[in-house]
């Protein structure tokens, strides 16, 4: 029964959105120009910057960040506790998570066990709860594999190889860029293996790859096609002209930018530049 009400609800929402879309254009717009550096109503501000010093012992690395974030983290953990205890009022489940889980799961690999112990100490959140939130350990949590690659891989090929082959906890898209011509790909993963590696191919004039939240070989849901607009805007520029400014223009064009857009990040591996901006999509703007 529950399942059916969910599906009905979804269809209703879609029908209403169609009607609104006809009444309230534009949900889309021409490719934006000169939006960079960020300003105006689609820019909500900078993100805070923290330095995690990997030269510190693992136990201490997250202390400064976690001291700042502990209050917010405790609120999340407490609502999870309330949720679980609402289902199993005895409180037994959370007691097991708090006290028994760390032993049951065994150690996390590499520096992660010690780092999480440090986080537990600073936030006062039991280690078991932190491990429970991060997930089980027989496969790699996505955050662990990306962190390992960023910290220790010394070439594009090595990074690509690890991201393609390591078993992971949940399906994912890995978008990887190198610093040489042709080094760029999107890896579509399920838990066990890579389903597809889509690479730049300068010879075929494929100078960019675009990834939204759909597998490349499938069509996007018809009301959620951000792939075509993104490609259209990229097609209006050239490889020679690609820059933070032209990429930010593409990522500022509705519906590539939409109400679910939280932030935009620009990275340049050769120049070692990394910029993140919080975003807004004021009305009229599609909800996703
Ligand atoms: C990276 O390699 C170093 C040296 O082998 C190791 O101590 C460290 O745990 C590795 N980092 C990660 C995130 O696996
Ligand atoms: C690319 O990165 C490698 C490894 O850091 C470096 O040795 C090389 O000089 C870089 N090449 C370019 C073109 O920046
Ligand atoms: C963008 O250009 C490529 C290569 O010319 C072309 O195959 C593709 O259809 C174009 N896409 C859009 C959305 O304009
Ligand atoms: C690319 O940049 C050059 C120099 O800045 C400019 O003259 C040209 O119009 C640009 N081309 C496109 C397609 O944006």
C-alpha cells in the first residue's frame, strides 16, 4: 500500500509541475555569459576553509574542524538516536551501537581508525555511532577511497585504476581529470565493478565530458535533462577558451543550475586552483 501511495504522489507532483511549467516560463535560459567572478542573486557566498594537516598524527588531524562542527553533528546524531529509539523503544539498539559496534566491525583501514577515534574524543560522540553513520567495512566507504586516491596516488593512471577496481559501498560516478592532453574520464561504478569508463578523446574532437546524475547510455528523465543544456553551452565555447569563467557560465545556466544546486566547485589541476561557491537559484527556477 505504502509503495502505491508513493508512486501516485510522484505522478501527481509531475503533473502539477508540467502545468506550472507552461504557466511560468522560463525554467531554462540562454547560456549565461560573464557570470564570473561570482556575484548577484545566484551567488550565496563563500564556503569556510579548513586546513587538515596530514603531518599531524591521525588522532589529532580533525580536532580543529570537529571542535567547530561538534554542535551540529550532535544534533544530527541525536535525531538519529530518537528515530531508532522510536522504532525500538527499549534503547537496546543504540546501546549496542554505542558499546559493542567498534569491536564487532573490526578496524577501519589505514589512518581512518585513529582519525575516527580522534573525532569521537573531540565531539563526545561514541566511536560506535560514528562507525555506524559511516557504514560497514567489508567494502570501502566512498569517502575512504577518494581520500586514499587523493592522498597517495601519484599518477592519473594509478588513480583511474584504483577508482575502477576497488569494491565500494554504493554505486557512484567518479569524475577524474589529469594534467596531460586526453587525461579525463567519468567512471560509472556499481559496488563490485566499473560499468563504463568514458574518456576524453581529442582525436574525435571530444574535448569535454559531461556527467549529470544519469548513466551515460540512458536518457535522463525528460523533466530533468541538464545534460543537453550543459552540452549546448559547452558547444558554444571552444577548448582554447575553456577557463573557470566559461565553466562557471555553464554551471550558472538554468536548469544546469537549479534549486537543488548547493555549491559549484571549479578545479584546475595544472594551476593547483580550487574554488567553491555556495549557490542560489531564485525564482523562476525549477525545483531540481
Ligand atoms: C597513504 O600512504 C601512507 C604511507 O604508506 C600511509 O601511511 C597512509 O595511511 C595512506 N593514506 C591513506 C588515506 O590510505
Ligand atoms: C603533471 O603532473 C606530474 C606529476 O605531478 C608532473 O611531473 C608533470 O610535470 C605535470 N605536467 C604538466 C604538463 O603540468
Ligand atoms: C555538441 O557538439 C557535439 C560535437 O559537435 C555534437 O555531437 C552534439 O550533438 C552537440 N550537442 C548539443 C546539445 O548541441
Ligand atoms: C575565445 O577567446 C578569444 C580571446 O579571448 C575571443 O576573441 C574569442 O571570441 C573567444 N571565442 C569564443 C567562441 O568564445
